[in-house]
C-alpha cells in the first residue's frame, strides 16, 4: 500500500515569501491569442468600456500603484474582471449587480486549479444523488487501479486515522489547492458525470478533461479508477468499477505563445491547449455566487446540495491553513494567505482579522486566477470578485520565466484591495 501526493505547480516549484510593493514593473506585454471556437460555442462578447466601466474607474483611481498599461491595454495581459455588488435586506442578500471589465468568454485561459472547485461541489452532489444508506463525505474512499498508469490509495497520512475521505480531499483542495485530492475526486466522478452535470446546469462552455500534474495522455484521462467506499467498521457501502468515458468534447484549435520547453528543449511552436481543461471566468464566478448565495440563482441552475454541504464548502473556502488541524501544514511553507491572491497577492503578511475571503485560485502556465467572495466582518457586507491575468511576456511555456511576482500577484493584490476599499466607503456613506 502506498500514498502519492502531488502539489500544484506553485507549491512544487516556488515559495513566494517576499512581500512586493504594489508598484508594478512591466517587462513587456504578453500577446496571448484568443482562441477561435466553433460557432455553436461562441458567446456574446462582453467588455467593460473605459468610459463607463465601474471596475475601470476604480482601477484608474489607483494609478500610483498600477501601471496604466494594465488598465488601458488589458488584452495585452489577458485581464478579465467580474465584480458583483451585493445589497442586503436585513440579514438576507437581495440585490446583485454585475460589473464586467474586458470579459471575453471566447478568449481561452488555462483554468489551472480553479477546476477543483466544481469537482469538490460535484463530489458532494454525487453523494446526495447516490443516496446510499451510511454513505457520506466521511466514509472511507479506497481508490484502486485497473490500468498500468493508474495509482492506488489505501490510506491518507494527513488524516488523524489514516482514512481517505471525500471530506478530507475537499479540505485539501480548498485549503492549499492539493492536486492529488482533485485527481482522486476526478477519478471517482469521471468525465461523463462531470461534464454532463455541468452542462445540464447551463455551464455549456466548461470542460474538465484531465487530472493535474500527471503525465497521462488524453485517452488515459478518459479512464476512471475503480473505487470502493466503506464505513468506519470496514463494511462495504458502495463500489464502482473503472470505466472509459463516452464524452467527447467538440473539436477545438487553441494554440498560444511562440514556443514551449519539452524535455529540456525549446520547441519553437505555439503550445496546444486544445485538449486542456476549460472554465471561463463568468462560469467560475457564477459557481462561487451560487455556493455563497444559492437563492440568487434559478433553481434549475443550482447544484443538488443540502445546507450542510454549503456550510462545509464555505467553511473551507474561507478557512486559513493555520486554522486546520487535520490536515495540518507547516506555516513557513504554507502561510495563511497562500491561496488568497486577491487582496494578498503572494505576501505572507498577517491576514486582516476583519476580512474573510471565500475563494478558489488557479496558477499555471503563466495564468493567475482567483474567484472570491469578500466579507467585511464589521458590517457583514459581501461582494464577489473574480479575475484572471496572463503573466507570460516571453510567450514561452514551461520555461519557469513567468511574470507572477513582477506583474500578476501585485495586480491581483491591488485589485482586491481597491474593490474592498470601495465597498467599505460605500457602506460607510449609508
């Protein structure tokens, strides 16, 4: 028996312990190319114009901290932003207003670890749908193998009793964006269930097609592992054989950049994202909204979850690594703001005790993404903010020369603080 643990690229390769100033140095624009999608997948282009976008005006007010190029030429850095103001009536959120800046659903960005968020949600939904007596998120999940490149999991050394569970995998996904935890849920749910469920809810442009940090082919990622669930006494509750997915995504041609590193050698060709995961920012933003404010979403677009599922997700979306005992983390390697890009960037500074952030981030191939709900603990006022920025000015992938520290993290930090301060000012004036 053995246990394999993979971490997101950011955890494997870089530890961002140096706090940067909010002044951003630009090494040069990144000309990421928008993807050309089939006609039946095209969505209406929604762009915040410089003369009337609320987000634009807020960013312009931070001209001392932001390069003007990031605000006036957002396409050069693949920037997309969605801000949703939330007005409350008593203790209940009652009015939502979306403000979008440079949002283009046709422009592809690699979603990185943000795909873990719908997978965590669907894992809880699948348990509800199975409705097996005794089967819940704390049941033991044993992952087997029936193909050469698959791996097994019989125990989890990060749990108190060594038992792998859905609940523990979700905790690791939300606390530190653990790749192996995502892979195990993906291997149980499979491409068919994942994509059919999301498309049924109206997320037609979302495609989740592969595991993370594993060198598996497109075909191998279509196969799921056999899994078994047991209760704490070792009694079998549910068993599922490994299967080959029937789902086949529409043909795409998504190529970006001018080159990529493969086995240590530069290949002077665009990098092919055609068979990579896909999660447009409006869909990710909407998923966060429905977990935080389910009644604001039409019933036919809601995940099949109970209130205890929603509370569990919200708890670990906002919980800091230091607030978790199982799993537990080294505070030097995994600081409290480790996955809070909006507002904190890559800083290891002490978190603001009056601010709670419910979110999910992604970081790979030069793309930084964060989708969040901010809550001011003094006023209980909330708002939603999601953003993506493309930090690859040399247009070469896998060379570990991304503009995360000089452009991406400082930009997200400033954006989060700007929108947070705007909400504080608005509420203070009421």
